[in-house]
C-alpha cells in the first residue's frame, strides 16, 4: 500500500491518494486538482472511494469535483455527514471558501475496513476537532486529518469540537506502534514515536478516562 501526497487549495491541505494493486482512494480532496487526476491516469488507478477525515470546508471542497470525475462513492463518518451541506458547520463562509454540496454514499463508523486492492484501511473514530473526525490506519501509517500534527493538534473551539474527546483521541493515537508514520491534514509527516516524545499535547496527557 502506497501513499502519495498532494497539496491542494490555498490552505495547503494535504490530500492523499492511497493505492494498492490498481485501486485507490482519495482522502481529503480540499479542492479540484488536475494534478491528482493526472496521477490517477498515469498510474492506471481505479478510484474506489473518496474519504473525508472530517467535514471542514478546506477538506471537502473538492468532493463534488472528484465524484463527478471518478464516479467513486463518498465516505464520511456518520457524525459529520451534515457538514457536507451545512455552511454553519463546515465554515466555508467564514474562510471565504466555496464548498459545492456533496452527498455521502457510505457513513463510516469506528473499526470499519475500507479495502484498497489487496490491502485495507481501518477507520479509527478520532473525535475532538469535530464530532465525526476519523483517522485511517494502514499497515504502517495513519492518516490523521486535523487531529494530530507534527508537534501540535487540531483546534477544539469549532462547532461539535470537544477538548475531552480530543484528549481521549490523542491517547488512543499515541498507543499505535511507535514506528507508525503519521500523515496529517496539514504540514509535514511525523511518527508516533516522535510525537510521544516531543508533542506537548501528547506528553502532557493525564487523567483521561
């Protein structure tokens, strides 16, 4: 299973194409991208799903574009599905970002397996930044959306955000194998080991039930 990063939109969102044996999923398409389409064509990849790690505007604005171009189904956690059509939740107007409405074809839950070629991604429900935030766990990596960044974490002052949920989520993520590569929604990749040792939001976790 391979991971290819594309930076999309003015907010520098990390859009990922995860692929294996001729199949691919697009994760967090923050806007239309011909570069992504060209990569899919060059690698002869069939898109079997478009996945949102959460419902904020900068991560979903390309949903409609890629659904139209690929015909692939759209996946999002059931707790964030209303973000796809509610500007008060996805915050597009606040950041002056146009978000075409899109419709979920599959609502995700914790533990669901998403097959890609001969491999699979496991959905980990990681609320805190939003109620329906997810991370996607692969064989030796995790795509963490806006939950865990290198040296930082996602904000918890948005609609449906919750600081205590975020604390529990961070504890759960920190229990992944130390060598796990973390691919965040913004910024550079990191590892669980590095974050355990250096991320103040992880090193200070305590009293989390």
